[in-house]
C-alpha cells in the first residue's frame, strides 16, 4: 500500500470509513497523515527494521499507523488487544518493539506488561494525552506532511500461538525496496475476487487478524475503499453493506451464522452492490453456504490456508456447488500434499495430514488438519490433526489453558479440547479431575473465573465437566483423543 499513488490522481476519494461513526479518510488525508506519522516515529529514533506494535481496536488511527510503518521499512506487528497482561509479556519480549501504538483504555495493562519486558519502547496513544505515553495526535501536528527522506517497504509480523500456545512470530521479509516496488499481495486470489480500483470492501472483523489486515491492504493498494466495523454486530454489518454500497466483504463462518440468525424481514435481500463475499479462517459447512447462497445468491467464495503464507486453496461459488465440502484447489505456485503418519505422500483419496508447499520445491509445512484430495486436486478437510481449537475463526491452544487450570490447587488433572458448537464451529471444554479437598459443587465456576482473570475471555472454557479420574494410557500420557471423542459423540 503506497497512498501517494492514489492520492496523486484521486486525493478526495475515500480510502477508509468507520461504519458506525462515519469517520473517514480520503487518500489525500491518508497520505498526509501517514507521512506525519512516519516523521514522528523517525524523530523518536524508530528506524528501518524496527518493530512497531499496534495494540488497537478498530478505528480511524489504524490505517494511518499501518501506512506509516509500511512506508518506513518497519516490522508492523498487529496484536490481539483482548490479551491480558501476562499474555502480552512473551509476545512483547519476542517482538522487542521500538514503539507501540495503543489507546487509553488498554494503556494500564500494556504498561504493566512492559514492566516485565526487556525492551523499552516508546508508547503512543491515539485518543488524547495519558500518563506514561506520548500523545500521537500532538506528534502528528508537529511533523512535516511530506514523505520522509528514505522510504522503504515495511512488512507484517504475525503472532500465532504455536503448538504450545506460546506466541510464535512469522516475520515477512523486509525487501529493502521502495513501497512503490512492493510485490502484489495474493495476486491470484485478488484476480478471482475482482479486487480492483473502485471496490468498497467491508471489514467486519478485528483488524489485527491476518485476513482483515491483508484484505485492507489489498483494497487500499488498488485504490478501493475500506468500510470498517468498529466491532462485529450482525445487524450493523447488514446495514453497512447497504448504506455504504459495499461490493466485497470477508467473513468467518461464525459471522455468517450470526447474519443468518437475524430475522429474515430485518435482514432483507442482497444489496444490489454486494457482488463478492469471502469466507475464511475456518472451514465453512456446506449447509451454511447453502443458506447464504439462498439469501445472497452465488457470491460466496472460500479460501483456506496458512496465515503464515505457506499457501492457499480457493473455491468459487460454482465449484462449491458441484464439490460440496471442498475448500478448493491450490492458488498460484502452492502445492498441497496429503501425507501419512510417516510424512510420506499418501495416495489420492486417502485421508492424511494436509501439508502445503509455497513453491514447487519448497519444504512441506503441516497445516494441523486432516484431509484428502480427489482426482482433480480438490481438497476436502476431514478433521484436525492436532488439538488446536478454532472457535469463531480464532485459534485457541489447549496447552495454554491447561497450564492455567492445572496451576489451581483445587485441580489434580485437566484436559482441554474443542467440541462442536453450531455458531462458533468449536467451543472450549475443560474436563477436570478435582483435588481431594476441592468442592465439586463450585469447581466449574471457579475454573471459569480463574481462566477469565488470567486469559483473554475467548480462551476461557465454556463447558467444564468434573470427573473422578481422567483417562491415561499405559505410558502415562493423557488419552485426550478418546476423551474428546466421547464428548463429541455425546453431543
């Protein structure tokens, strides 16, 4: 995304608008304010290659700060702002940011986390002066509106949980080129979705997620307009599509379920402008696709893949109707291989571990899912290879929750896994073995409260089952697979 390219010939075109407040930025304003932000960061000593963390809810400051980082050669690190203080510490330690942009509401928790982090970044707030932080707006007002002397393309750093739940960074490489020379983002997907100048893209999810972050940059990069919800609400999302004449939108399956839960007379028919919807983040059940198609018509596309960029598959609405349950075929140079338990390629039609290779000769990367390929190379997912939970399109790692619950003196043993949920896809369930002196009548509530006090709310168990003893194999290893299978079967 390089705002001057659009601002040069269309300075008054809207680049970004908040669906609720109506606060908007033209491309001319985005160019000017991101220049000022780039100067302000440079004056603080933030240099190319440094990390810039965004701990921000959706809002009008988001595109300004991202654009500033992307034209200053910085590592732009969007962070889940729902994380608690203890959860931020390992992430910030790894990121080692030179600067963090946040808001007043999140500042106390951030400052508490920084007390345990070796780095000493500059902290900037977007919504007015606050103790312990610099006021971003004052810095912008004092900075030049012209480009910095040496503009360089920045890169995104994505934090995932890794297999143990500890944050693990995937750093896109800094290419050392001018932002105008940036390679196109997901060109094969953009072509199939018709992402081009003039589109109006609805971004209903938190902007720190990989897909919204990327789709926003893709839209702005071609001179389209991003319509951003402050937070997801089904009714407001439907209203925004019509009010802002949205042409494109991106959802996770849970959001689509929420949209369909709105009474039919309230949600109405498809807005005439709305011609492309995309689902990603978790497999979309065929029945859900059918219901969306009955409402919007055949406009729902799906892609599946790794946020880290190992590769993606894609399926069009027409293909999805013919190959129910498939998440499509590889895009671009991506190759998909199904492997057996030994890591060897499995025969066509055999269920095994889904692996991606970003290039024909690139190493294979396991995706954590089980699946099969048909004779035409279409991928069908059949289950999870790991116990990672995908709830509402968000990855949740059981090991992290087990560590928190297991630290309770009332708990002798614990297993955490995902069980099906009609809206979220999966929900977090904890099965606990109480200590000898624990009160089983209150233990479930105590587990939930303990987790909510130490973890982001979406990680707290929604279901807690108390058992006399958890099953373990002869090796002593918890037999979580059999345990989960039992609760899934019981519904």
